[in-house]
């Protein structure tokens, strides 16, 4: 059973004061997310990521299309017991303490009494907020709020978790923590669907990604597949500051940094390069096949749409 | 009926209690009850009249202010601050959310009225030195005031579910003022003709009938109240509240939360 | 049906049922509390208190109280009530809030002074009201007219009426009618013509339907008075000439060369009784009759009110 099946979800808003014109926030989207995977939903700001998430949460009503979550219709209230949601830049009832907030969420998620007490303590511990559990949320920093957000999202032991820009506004340490947590969730057998515009995070974490731009899906696939296409190049690193003449002949791009040289050349020239270095008795440090970074793939997909748009107009 | 609604109600109550503005308003109202004692002393032989009139009016007006003040933000604040998203992504039905919020606000006002009533009875005891049987009517007046609060709470919640806090406050307060003259409005409507008559009558019947619920003058003069009136008013308040909450639910169910 | 659809259906049903219940309950509550808007007058009949409580919105409150007054009167009128105890307080409150609300004075003049069931039977308060109005509106000749009216119709104090009309004449822009009335009071106060003049003018210059209706009733009575007087003289003349009573109205009409069979303002022919009295066919259809009634006739306790305003 797929975790999420998005079947043609579409959203068009009517904008304007007097004469309302349609504005498309999301073109009909078809996407499937499998159980147990970490799925990244990528796109620039305003691409339609949050709209999609809100529709799946039942906060916004689609103009057309349906979806199935964990085998049920997405409007089925019982589905909500199995999913967790962390919205972008979350804000919680600031007059409550972390403990009270989690307890409240537990109550309305239907977690029974004794269980709830235990779970709340567990969650607080897991996200590292046990010391401040009695402090009112209005005093929390951004990072602390994000941690509370994650705690409330997984409190009721959901099988599927939705995060909207979970790393936004966090310092490197915070981001590392969130990344580790997402990994842990996967280890626990949960499915994670998160949207972001930070590609390095997606690259590091996700099994599969989808790229969305201006409401349209541009590409879907496993990260490894997407980035292994095209232009096999290798990166060769060697010690010293010397660049053999033969390298230049091969058309390598070389950068000298400190006491090492970094050169990029086509894959098929790999052996020739190694021989050249050996002849000159230069110490080889590393050879790494270069994959197209997700960023490049991403930019390419976006540019492609720009040109298509350009052609149309 | 799941307990979710009650959890939401309790949380709403908790929010109101932790809101400092509430305490300021209550303190002010109690002050007014105390002031009634002094005003009563200047107007000889009508101390009781002044205390009851002023005291009950303070309870009523301040309650309305609190109801509107808190009520208008109940839904719109949650949408603006986006606290609503994490609530609705849980197995909470939208209608449970609305009804739960209403129960929380109504509960806040009832508790509030209880404390203010103690102030009124305290002031009354001070000026008349002992209670007499007709003073029980004050309890009826307070009961009617609570019925008024139920109606106002539901109206504030209705407007909050689709309108900004400022507009909600204006609408709710306007309806309170108009509702206080509901009897006259029905009278006006009867004097018009044709299409105006239909519109005026419809408006006159839809406006909340606060004039029947305002028995402060009668109680101050120790006039008895018919038990049938008490029953009818109770039913009216309950049905009116149900009507407004149904409308709020219908609106909120359809709202896109951007 | 999805959960959302179910909620919509239930909420819509709830909305419809509760709206209906509210409307029905409201109607019921109105029945239990008749004259509810007037209850205030029972407790706070100090106009000054009400003025203070209006927080400066005197004008609007005056309008509200004026409407309540009209409704109060109308409802009791309709229900054939015999007392109008709250009329005076209501009018006093209205005019305290807005001393320039002229229809209130007119209403007071027409309905405060006459005895029940045609009015509240409080001519003194009516006079006080007019004097209050004159005090606050010295340039309004109509108020003098109203005051004189009360002295003339209810108190039958023709001297005072004349004085008041004279005072009214002094007001710039006064209707010349006042001068005529002042003069008539002197010698012809009891004249039918004077009364007719007064009531016709009341009818012509007023917009309030109750006041006009009342004026018409008086004019009708005056007409009957005139007809009966004339017909009765004709009977007497007939008797003097022939030594007997006429056998029928037609014989009388023929003998005395009356233009046609006399009919009352409702179009019904006058009766000639065997005793030679001229009578109206249905005395109950008229108010304020002074002639043409059968002997021992008592006007009904609950008079009939018809709208004869054409």
C-alpha cells in the first residue's frame, strides 16, 4: 500500500476585487509516495508546496482531484490519527507550557490518559526540552519552538509525518538535529514527506524527490538516479601545486587550493590522468566520480520551464 | 459525542483565564459595584434601587464587552497565528472546534458572572443590611444576563469564523445595541407597508431579542416575573444560540485556511 | 455520504429548525409581554431621568418613544380598551426628549383631554402639555390653536378659549382662522358652524390618521345634529299647519318641499317615529351624537370605530 497517492489534486484561486480572475496555485498533480521512504518535495518559494500540503491536511479544499492517504480517502477523519504535521514557522498557544501543549494535543489526538503522560515525557526527552517543560511557550526561541513542533507531530505515534520547511530559520546545529531526527523516523519505519527549498538537505536525506515549480510537477525520481545522469566527470585531487602539462591538454579544469590541486576532467580521461600523475611522481589523493548535483538538476528543470514559457509567449 | 470538544472547551477557558485583560475588566466591574454603594448613599431612600440597577448593569455590560473582546479572536486569531493548523491536522472535526470554542467562552463568562454577582450581592447586603424574599429575583435577572451572554458569545464566534477581529467587534456590538431595541423594531416593522414590511419584519425577527432578557429595571423595583417568561426566554436563548452556531459551523466547514 | 456532507446536512437542518423555533418563541413572548415597550414608562416615568439615560441621543429616543406612544394608543384603541393611563407619561417623555416633536402635541390635544373611551380623560395634563409646548416653541401658532381647542371642546370654557386664540393671533405667520375663532368664541361659541370650522380645520391640517379619524367622527355628528334639527323643525311646521303628525318621511318631504328624502352621512334615511321624533337609523354607527337618538339610548360601552377618512 502506498503511503500517499495524490490523484490529480488541483487548486485555482479567484483573485481580484471586482472582476475575479483565476490564478492557478497548483496544476493537477499526480504523485505517489511509498511507505517507509523519506520523500522530498522541492521547489522555490511560491511553487505550490505548501498548498499541496494544506490540501492533504484538509485545511484547503482542492478545486479538483482526490488523494488517498494510507489507503483511505484523504478527507476521512480517521486518517488524521495516523498522520503528524509540522507547519512552516510554527506558532503555538503561547500561554501554555510545553508540557501542557503536548498534553492538549495528545488529548485531541485521542491518546488515552496514562499513555499520554508517558508519551509526553518521552517526546520532551527526545527533542531535548525536558528542562523547560514548565516554561510558557511565549518565552521559547525559534529553535525550541521547532523542536516542540516536531514533538507534537510524532506524539501520537503516526505512521506518516508531514514537515513543511522543517529546517527554515535554524542554525547549523539545529539543522543537524532535525536531519538526525528525520533519519531516526525512517529507521522506526515511518514515512516522512517534507517540503523544502534547501537542496543540500534533500540530497542528504531523501530517497526520492519531486520538483515542483509554478504549480507544476517538473520531475520525480530517486536522488541517485536524478543526479547520475549525464556528463560523467571525475574529480582528481593531488598533492602539491604542480599541474602537469598533459593535464592541460586533456582539458582539465584545475584549481589550486593551499597545498592541493583539484582538477575536473571527463570520465574517459581518467586513466590518462592517473598515468600522467604517476609519471610526474605526483601523489594522488583522491579520485571521485562527479555526479550532477541536485542543484544543477534542479536549476536545469527550472530553466527548461522558463524557456518553454518563453516559447509560449 | 467525543471528549475532544470538551478538551477544546477547557483549553479555551484556560486561555481566557490566563489573559490579563480579563482581570482588568473584572476589577473594573467590581469597582463599579462598590461605587454603587456611594451613589446610593447620596440618593436617599433609593440605595437599594441604585445598587441593584447599577450593579446588574455593570455585570451585563462588562460581560458583553468581555464576550465580544475574547469572542472575536477565537477563530480569527487562531487562523492568523496559524495555531489552527496543528489542531485541524488531528482527528478533530471542524464543527467540534467551533462548538468547543463556544463552550469554553460561555464557561468563562458564567464563572465571571458568578464572581461579579458576589460583588453585587455584597454591595446590596451593605446597603440594606439583610436580604428579603424579592431579592431572589436578582438571581433571575442574573440568569437572564447569562442567557444574553450565550447569545453574544455565539454571535462573536460566528463573525470570528469569517471576518477580521475589528469588523467582528463592530457587528457583534451593533447587534447587541439593536437587539436591546428589538421590541421597538418589531413595532416599526408593523407600521411599514409592502416590500419594506417584509424586509423590516425579517430583520426584526432575526435580531437577538435582548429586550425580553433585560429585566434589570423590573427586578430593581421588585416586580415579580412570570415563570412562563423564564421558560420561554430560556428556550429562545438556546434555540437562537443553536441557530447562530449552526451558521458558524456551515461557514467554517467551507473555509479555505490560507 | 462523507463526514463533511453529513455535517453540512445536520448543521443546515439545525439552522432551519432553530430559526423557526426562535420566530415562534418570539411571537409567544410578545404575547406574554403586551405593551412591553411601554413597561419602561411604568418604572422610569420621570422624563428627566430618561433624558439623562439617553446619553445625548435624545432625538432618536424621542422618535422611539413617539412610535411607542402611537402603538400604545393604537393597540388599546383596537382592543376597545377603556383607559389610556400611560398616554400622558409617554407624551410627556416624548416632548421632554424633543420639545419640537409637534405631532406629539397634536396627539395630546386630540386624545389626552376627551373622556374615556375616546381619550385618556386628562384635560389638565393636556393643557400642561400644550403650555410646555408653547413655552419651548413660542413661534408656533398651532400650539395656541391646540390649547384653545381643548378649552373649547372638552372644558367648554369659551372665555378661556377666546383668550388663547387671541394670543395665537399675535404669533407672526398665524393662520387667520385664529382671529375668526377668537371672534366666534365671544358670541357664537355654541354654534354648530364654529364647531364645524374647528373640526374641518383639524382634519385638513393634520397628517395623523387617528386625529383625522377623530375629526371626521365629530363632523359626522355635527351633520346629524344639523339634519335632525332641520327635520324636527319641518315636523313641527307640518304639525302647526295640518294639526297632525306626518304619516311618513315621504309625506313630510313632499309637504315641506324638501329636496329629497333626507339621509344620514352613511346614506341611510332618517326615521320618523310614530311620536313624531326624527331619529337616526343606526345610532351605534356614530360617535359624539347629541341629537337623533331614541329616548333612553345609551351609547355602547365599546364604541365602534370606522375609518371614514376619504
